[in-house]
C-alpha cells in the first residue's frame, strides 16, 4: 500500500509545467522505488542480464612490479565492483540523463567529433567524455552505453599513425592523449581487448623519442602525473624498462608541484589582475599553478611519483598539499575554492565541477598508494556533498561553479575570480564546456574504488603478522569507502564474493556478507573515519575490539561462505568552524545546509536539456542559536527511509532541526552574499526552528552560518 502511494505521489500529468526531462526523471524514481522493495540480493548486479548475478570475477588484480616502490594497496580492475542500492540508482540516473545522451545533444562529442574521425572538436572533450562514459557503461553493464563508448575506442585504436602518434592529426598536444589513455586502461581492464597493450606501447615509445624535441607544455606540463599513471599501469603489465625512463622524463619536464606546496605562496584570493589575464597570460605558469583543476589533479603527484622515486616525503606530499589548500582556500563541502583560480576561504566563492571529479580521482589513487585513511574521509566528503551538490537531481544539467553559501544562480559576475556570468547556472555547458565533457567520471570511478587489494607486491613483502612470514602472508581486501555494492575478485587464487548492504552515508550501519568459494584465510581491513569515535564492529554477531577512529580496523581469519561483518558508525551531529569563525553542521560524512526556497526559471532550451536560473523564494540570512557548552546537543535528527533519489530536496532521508535567528544586516548583492560577519553575532530577531538538509539536496543553500552571541 505504501509503495502504491509513493508511486502515485511521483506521477506527474503530461500537461504539467515540469519539463520533459524532469518528467522522465520522476518516472524513473517511481520505478526505482518499486525496485527498492525487492530483497537486497535481487538488486545486486542487476543489469537486465540474468547471468550477471552469477558472473565470474573480473580480471585478476595487478600489483606493482619491481623496481617500482609498491603502494600500500592496489586498485581492483574495472568490473570487480558493481554498485547496488542507492548508488546504482545514482549511476542509472546519470545514464538516463546527460551522460547517457550527451552525444545526441552536444556537437562537441557528437558524430562529428575529431575523436570519431570527424572535423569537429578534436582536443580534450571526446577523451573527457569517454573517460567517464566507459566506466559508467561497464558498471551498469549497459549495452547502449557500451556501444557509444566503443565508437571512440574503435576509432582511436584503429587510427594510430605509423610513428605511434594517436588521436586527431589536427593537433599534437600531449594533454588530450593523457586523457584518452586513462580511458583505455579502464577499457582493457573491463574487456582484456588484446589491442590495447601494443597500442599503448607503440605510443609511449614514440613519446619517449619525441619529448626531448617537443617537451610538455601548458596543460600537459601541469598534468603530467596523470600521464605517469598510465605509464606505470602499462609497466605493471609488460615490464618494459623504457617505461620507467619515460616516467622520469615526464617528471623532469612536468611542473614541480611538490616544490610549490613545500613553500606555498598562494595564500590569498588570486585575482585576475595578479595573474594579468587581460594581457593574455592564461597559459603562463602563474595562472596554471593557481588553476583549480590543475590543483585537483596535482593532489596525486607525490604518491604517483613515489612509485618511481621511492621517497617517503614524495608519498607524504599529498597530505601537505591538502593541508595548504584547506588552510588558505578550504570550504565546508570538502573542496577548495577555484572559480577558476584559487579564491580564498569565503564560502560565497565557487569550486569548478571539473575540479571536484579530478580531486576525487586523485584521492582514489592516492589512498591506494599511501594507505592513509584520512584520504578516504575526504573522498567521501566530496562524493556525498560536492559532487551531487552541483548536479540537478535528474543529472540533465550541472553547474560550472558551486558555492557552499549559494543564495542565487543567475547572470551575475560576482563573486568569481575569472569566470563569466553563467558560472553557477544549471545547464548544458554553463560558462565553459570542459565540465560538460568531464563530470561523468565522478560517480563511476567512486563506485569502482570502494574496495582495494592489500598484500605484498612483486617488489617487496608487506609487513607480516606475528605468526606469519612475509612470504606466506596472503592478499587481503580493504573497504576504502562505503556505499552499497557487490565485489567479485580473486584472492590467492580463490574467487571471493562480498555483498555490502548499507544506506550509508545517510544511516550508520554497514553489513558485509563474505562469500569465498571455499574456506579462505585473509585479512579484511575496514576504514574507520576520523569522525567515527565509538564505532562498533562484530563478526557473525560476536563483538570485536572497538576500532579506533582514523585507522583501518583489521580482521584476519579464515572466512567461510555467509560470514557476516557488521560495522556501526555513530551518527551524532557535530559542528566545524570555517571563515570568520562561522559554523557548519555535519553528521557522518554529510554536510548539512539550510535549503532556501527555489524558483527555477528557464533561461533557454538547449537541445534535450535547458539552462536554468534559480532564484530564492524564502529568507536565508540566519544565525544559528547553539548551546556554547555542547553545540551538537542543540541539533535534533530525523531519519527516514532511503529512497531512489536520496540527494534530492524532496526525498532527503536525513533532516536536522536547530534554533536560529535572522540576521537582518547580512544581505546579498548581485546574487551573492556579503561576507559572513565574524561570529558570534548579535541579533534581536525572534528565535525560530529551521530545518537543515544534506548539502547536495539544497541547490540554493547556506552551509556556513554565523553563530548567535549568547
């Protein structure tokens, strides 16, 4: 009966004012709501292919080969992990939205793309699109999306020049080749297509010979670490020694990000005048060093290079980079400001969507190499807040820039450093089309990174247990981030199947069912977030020692089919401090915002989608009234079931209530809030109770609040 009411509630008459794209999304939500009533096992690996529920494991994991200095963990091949529950719903919504139809409505990745042999856009946009479309297609096992991706793959693999160069001949920029190779490594993991390795080998031999005469420049120079990832990936599969020479040459010609952050100079808002952008300096080193996307990609530089250098300081550089960006440009949603250059800690500053997904990818790779659990905390903060917070619920439109304190999305230039007036509109390609091509990688790569492999590499043995020699230590698995999924892989030659059932991050329980093909001894490591003091852990109902926050809890035992691991995270609200001593409210990995009333006004139709302005319909200028002795106790929590659109305003499964007072002196000018008044603030307005919802559910929002003086 409840399901019938839910479906009826989501039914929209065809003559309503809601756009066709939104009607499609609402109908999809109804179907997903129906699917969510099935037993959990029925949802896992659902793809329309009955065989997928019992398919064999994906390709075996590949470890670091000598003389590389191995990472703490190793990534699992694409296809090892499949999304389930609400996470699968997010990927399916993405497939039904712009990601699954972009080539049908946006010429830059349409049939005339240079990466399909046409005369259209021939630089980064085709490779960007493939880099997200391909993992989305294979994680959903979607024949339609696979066919779209295969067009790019086929043209690229079958049009390599005799000298080894790849891609459209209309440009010879190294940068777009870096992106297409990222996509091809995923394609090989998913399909084992025998053409990929010799194709990459021929290209890299050409690049090694060519780089001394035609060195890296602008974007390729600042993003060389992404090229090094593909070089290391191929080396681990072929062992060709020249690849390490190529990695060293890329490092030599690439920008020295580690040196920049060892003596970080960009501690203030970087202005257009400082960069001299009006004089055409957009591709000079100063502008590129302070460019948000470059910094998001640079986060992984130290860990990636440490595989070759073996330097512990290189490996630790990721934490230094994050700390400096947080200190001078950090925002409550986990991002640093970059609109599109570093812009300081004011929460009215924006963050570019390209930076969000590239930062996530850097964290995924850095976590595998360093084994630092704090990187998993940051990854979840981005994935559950900043990523969905810059997309419409149906994923038919996105922003170029998002703001934690975002009171209007309209045609204003304020407050951007160097971006245009469309920057925070929701649309097809607001401000610039790079994010239109690139945002697709965010959810699929997150889903593909939920588990990692642990164990000794081919280079050197890992630390052993007291009762084991390093030579006998088995491989194991690591739960690096949490979301509903299913894992199939090989451990020590034995197929292992794990089902993760959870409504995390909205609720605190995580259940893992371990199903090895036969009894198998291996370590299972579970990331315990730094905020999760008091987490509890049990195996088959038997309590385990309480895990410490900010670590990996390790369970090493003989596992048999049906073993159950239960991890319960405490989900008490907490507060954090930001710009001008403002307050943000958090619970688990979620950040909460006051959802301002929204009026969506279509600016223009854009093929299958549209560009939208969003205007406020309710007051937003609140200061929180918190108990100074125990501020979290001032916040009440209400949980509901997790439905098919958990990051939407209407279906937010967690809501918080808190006392607040209006702050009349805090206003907006030209669509952006005035600077936050330093807390505590005085106000004589009457006390109200306001509701906070997850950051991503509020497209107009206040996230960093002044705090009332008591």
